C-alpha cells in the first residue's frame, strides 16, 4: 500500500491511502454538526475524490465522541427567514445526493451518536459499520421540527412503520436495532470498528472499479422505477458491463477453469 497522504483542514480530514480514502468530519467539539461551511467542504472533497481512479472506496467517519449530531442549530436561529432555510436544506440535500452519485462506494464508520441529518448521512452512505456503542435518532420532533429530509433517506433503508416511529417519537435506537432494521450492515466492538470497516472497504476495492461504479449507479436508479422499466434498465446495464474488457477476461478465465 502506498504511504498515506493527509490533508488537514479546519473542519475536515482527508487521508488518501489508495485504494481507500478516509474522510473525517473534524468538528469533534461540536459533535461534528453539519454547518453550512462543513457541508460545502465535504461536498467539495467528495467531488474531488470522484475523479480519482486510484480511490476505489471512501470511508466516512467523525472525530471526537460522535459521528454527527445533525445540523448546526446555531445556523437555524430566529433571524433565519424562509429563503434561508430553503437554501440550507437544499444544500444538505445536494450533499446527500452527491454521496449517492459518487462512483465509489461510501462506507459510514459510525461511533457515538448519529442524529437528525447525521442519521440521514448514515442512511445515504452505501454501507455502514457501527460500533456497538453507537446510537441513532431523528430527534428534530423534540424541538417541534419534523425531520422531513432525513425521512427520505431512512424511508429507503428501513420499513415505513419503523421509520415513522423514529420520526414521531424522536427516540434513539441502539446499534443492534439499527442493524436489524437495515440502517447499518455490521456492528462490532468499538475496538474493532476501524479494522472491520477497513476490511470491508478492501474487499470491495478488490473488485473491478468500473463494474462497481456502474452497478452502484444502476442500483439507485432502478429503485425509483416500475418493475418493467427497472428490468429494462438493469438488462442494459448488464449488457454494457458484459462487453467490458476486464469482464470478458474474468468470464473467459472462469470458463477455462470449467474445462
């Protein structure tokens, strides 16, 4: 593995160790709350990583005691008007969609709490590995604010009634419950979190890059289609994938072993 290249910014840590990039929210003293400037920095970093073919997987984590505590409430005070809130939530939605549109799979490495937009961030990542001490909530309702934008991501990860219970009560769920409900893939001890996340990332990084990128894009597109259109789109995706040089070599090697 090549030596890690680290770039430290006020709010974000980016460590490139091809084939993996570690992106860490670095506002630990603020529980990594998503300020407007942090969202801008994170989107910019992801856009940059999207162009780097040597990066095959992105791991997203948080510094300090929490993964992410949602929006920075100091930017949601009484002086913010309707247009201001529209701009804030549009920026957040754009960030979330950037994660989904990234050609590389993104794995959330979750410790501590992931609340509101932080829970949404976990749901928008392609995969998630959580510490057994992690907790998840969409708790805006406790302040009178229904977590509408997080509901979009959660509703595409979990069963409706499970999501509605979280949205309506604001209650926390633990890591094992999050795994059972489909919000995270794996739960490990805090001591194993980094190692297990890295292991999963390396397993994916060993697969053909272009097939992973095309497959990720197709997976999310077909979810929003009717079944006929979904199969049509998926068939076209597989046909294009099958004629790729790397895929042809893989299929031919498998056939050769069968002789």
